[in-house]
C-alpha cells in the first residue's frame, strides 16, 4: 500500500501546530512573522514507523493469565518473528508490550534478536473487547463488557498512535507486542475506518502489521498481519 491517504485522513488534530501555541501571545509588532516562526517550531519533522506484533500461539486452556503461556509452536513463531524484524536492518527504538503473559513471553523471545532495544510493559495494551462489532457476531462473547475494555484500548490508541513530537529529529521505529483485538481496533482508528468493523479483520499469531505516521499526520498501512516469513505449517490464528 502506498503512503497516499484519502483527503482528511489526518491523525490527532490536537497535535496540529496551531493547536500547540497560544495565539493570544502573538507579538503585535512582528505579527505574522512571529506566528509563522512559532508554527514552524511546533511542526513534526520525523516519521514514526509502528510495528504491531500479535503474540504467538498460547495454551487456551489456562484458567488464569499466568497459565496461558506460549505453546512450543508459539515459541517457534516468536523466534521467526524476531528473526524477521532483525532482518529488516532497522534501528528499533523500543518494544512496548502488553503485560499479559503471552505477550510478555513473545516479547522476551523477539528481544533476543534485537539486543539493546529497551522493553516497556503496559496494561493499556492488554487484550479486551474494544467496541461492539457491527454487524454483530452471535457466536463471539467477550470476556469483559465493552465500556470497561473500550475506554482502555481507546486510551492506548491515543497514547501511542500519533505523529512524532516536534522535538524528534530522526525517523523512529517502534515495536508494540499485543493482541489481535487491540491491533485490529488501532488499525481501524488510525486509518479512519469505522471502528465497529474491527472484527472483520483477521490476524495470525506472530504477525507483523506496519503503520507509518507522517509528520503532517497522514497515516499509511504498509502491511497488515504479515506472516509470509513463516513456513505454512507454522502459521496459526488461535
């Protein structure tokens, strides 16, 4: 997919330069020149590359989160994902991951292939039901109610998916290891697609989704749920 976007596909209008300065402080003597200077100072200069990784296959029969560890195949999948990310030759800035066991274990395996990249755990990226899907799916019953998970997952989107800070000089490459529902919702929100359609997307375990956020706020989806680097017999969607 190209980096072009439909008209109006701007991410987070609160980060527009005009929203970041106080127009009342405009110097009456310099007028528009000072305003232009201040606007330029607030403009983002760098591009953010967001790599959203779905955790690997895990034991579905675990009663509690701590029991839902990766299966042997899941560990293989994480190794393959880690190798794929390392092969890209990018200077990754950080790995932010869900605090759930399956995401944490996936992160630990991936990080072995990316030595020196710091890891940060967060509860915001934990799995959940972001919003009631439309059209509804009768066989899918979320473990939690939408108003609990939805607010948290929306907060994750607002906290992590935005244009670069004006102080950032170079392009950044960040990895987020989390869950299918979270990734699908984030993709819909970032592309300004109706978020109620999140359940129509399908993601394999250990898959890579690549979002690009330009300095002007335009967003492009480079890849969605890529597992082309895995042998067919290693691909699962549980």
